[in-house]
């Protein structure tokens, strides 16, 4: 499911939910006046059984400045830029942001 909010042509917020058999991921992208994400909230929920009750949640918060990631939190823990998954997470978030906005703009 995708929801996107614009001020004219400028994106302000995009929300997307991705469902799977063993969990779901909710993402919110907040955009600056130049259309670049400045904050991304990602919540991963895992189910106890396929399509069952939620067993575990992990939250990630991405903070950007001028298109560059300045802070990544996993729950309350700051993720180091040396972390093996750091670069992949950043790239995935930015790529998904572009794809969601492209999809939201299509008639």
C-alpha cells in the first residue's frame, strides 16, 4: 500500500507498507523543500506464524542532511558507518524513496 502527499509537485511524505507471510515493513519518508528525504522511519514486524500475531518489531530511523545520511538508529542504538549493513540500508532507503515517488506520480 502506498500513500504520498505533495505540495504542488514537491513531495512532502510517502508511506508504504509491504506485507509478507512472516512479517511486514512500514516505511515513512519525509522530504525537504528540495524533494530529498530528510527523515525515514522503517518498522519491521515479524509474525509468530505466517500471517499471525506480531512476535517482534525492529525500528530504524534514518536522518539525512543535504542528501547525505548523518545518523542511523536501530531502536535506541546508533549504527556505525563501519557496520556491514550500513551502506546497503542507506542505498536501499534512497532507491526505494525514488521508486515510491515515481509510482505515486504516475496517473
